[in-house]
């Protein structure tokens, strides 16, 4: 394998409290002291920012089951272009990732076709239907890093309690899509002013708040980790802030779309603004940003959900939920949070690195000597307009096409191999 010296970068490693100009050496896929390298290739990164590889906790690769929208090959290429070296693959594929065979299928195909680390997530319940617990022990043995029924939420509280207890015994974090089905039933957008004006059935923010409250209670009672996916309403942020202050083992993620867009966007009737949880009110958007700023929400995740053009080009009520996000997450988040002065660049990097790594209970993650050389380099000064036609993803369902943004991932290295470069 090649040797590299990445020179003159601003090195930011939140886990080690490093933020300084320096050089990073890479040999045989791991971080090495630059002076120990014999014949390295040198890459000058003056003006660029180097950090541990970005991690996305929340990605839908659609393989198996919907390869018209995405594949492991195209999804991981999109991840690399977006600056991500590791992605957690959600289990709501077809068939579902609720058994060891499905996990092995993902691992083998990711090894053959993927260019970034694909971390399998297993279903909490069989087929993700919320009725019968999956074989959590066999999923752990197969190599899953977490459990989720993403896209669905277990409505049976007793079953959810048993899942959390088993997850604790196998030391697997839970990543939960928090939604009460009865309160959300039939809704296609946020319940509020704009749903009334547009005559659309709304999804109450209480549907999320209720299940987050349930999960906080279970995390406190059982003493195990529950992570709340795509937090979107101000009441949810308040609950998490209070629970974390009490020392309860709960965490939450925000998405780039929930910090940048609101339910007012739905007046365009563009299905690229339809997602679940839906775009919320401006007060909710601000509350989520405040939750990021004060440390209540410790990760940004994309909820990358590709759909074909045919699937999205239908009436708003009939369209599937979700947008692609791997290639827009970093610039959108930087533009909304850092450029606007809400948080610092090191804080943003923490949200993509140490924050997700801690949720996944990673060890030996970072830029210390001997660590795996998973590295992301960004250019924080790059300004450009998002063009969906340049995406590596197989799908184009994004609300960010034409948005002027700042900050571009320019180099992604996975285990010492450069898998994306724009230098």
C-alpha cells in the first residue's frame, strides 16, 4: 500500500482535543509518524482541514430490494464524495436485515462493491414489523453495530422494553425512529399552520415527542443506550436536554434538512420536500439548531433515502418519504451552522466524527498513531451551487438542487486508500 504525508493541514481531532497546523503520515492503512515514512507521496493541504473520517449513522442503501434507486456501489461512492468513510446501513431492505444471513449478504457485497466501511444495522424485530423480537444474539455474532427498525417504531412498549434489555446484554446501541402510529396516521406533512392552509393532513409533533418520552423512561429503567433518530420538534429537544442533564443514557441526531428547511416549503407541492419525520415549523427548526449548539444533539446524520424519479413524480400524498443526503450534508450543515456563526468548525467536525463514534461505542477512533487511516479533508472556503446532476448516488431526489453553499469535501481516505479526491 502507498505511503502518504498529508502536509500543512489544519488538523482537527475532537477526540484528542487537537486543533493545529500539522502533517499526518499514513502507511499500510494506518496513521504513522511522518518522519518514519521512507518514500511517501506528499499531498499539500494548505488551507484545508483534516479530521478523522466522517461517520453517517443513518443511510439507506436499498440493496437488496430496490436497486433501481441505489446500490451498495453507488451509495458508497456517494458517501465517499460526501466525505464519509463509514456509514451505518439501515435494515429496512427487502428482505429485511433481521437475521445473520442478511447481514452476511451485506458484508460480502460491501466488501466486493463498496468503497467505504459499511456498518450493518440489524432489525430489532422480525421483518421490522414490531411484533416479534429478532434473534439479537445471532445478529451480534454476524457483526451488526446497532439495532433499529428504522422507518418504523415499535408501538408495543412491553416488546420495546424486552428489546432494550436484550440489546444491553449484547452491548448493542438502539437507533430508534420515534413515532406514535396513531397520532401520525394518514399524515403527509407537519401538523400546523401550513397543513391547514394547504389542506393536507398533518403529522403532529406529539407523535415523536411521545415515543422519545417512552424511550427516555426505558433507558432510565434498564440503564442502556437509546439513540433518537432525526429529532425534529422542539419538545423532543427539551425532553432530551432534561434527560441528559439527569445522566440518562440517551442521545439524538439532527439531519441537515431539519436544520435548514421548514414546512412552508411544502407550498411548492414538490415531493422532494416530503420526508418522515416531516419538515417542521420555523420554531422547531430553531430549537433543533439550539439543541446542536448546546450539545443536546451530538450527531448529524443524513437519513439518506434514495428514490427513483418515477417514484417521486406522483401526487404529494402518494409519494414516498425521503431524500438523498450523503453528498449535501457537509456543505448544507456548514452553511447553516458554521457560516452563520451558530457553532465553530471543530464543533461541526465533532458532530460528524466523535459524536457518532461515541454513539456506536467505537474504540481507537481518531488520528493517533496506529489508528486506521480513515481521513476526511474539507475545504471550508469553497463556495459552489449544489447540482444534483453531479451526484454519485443513483437517485436525484434532493430539495437542495441550486442551493448556494460553502465547504466542500475534497479528499476521503479509507484505510489508507484514497477513494475520493478533488484537489
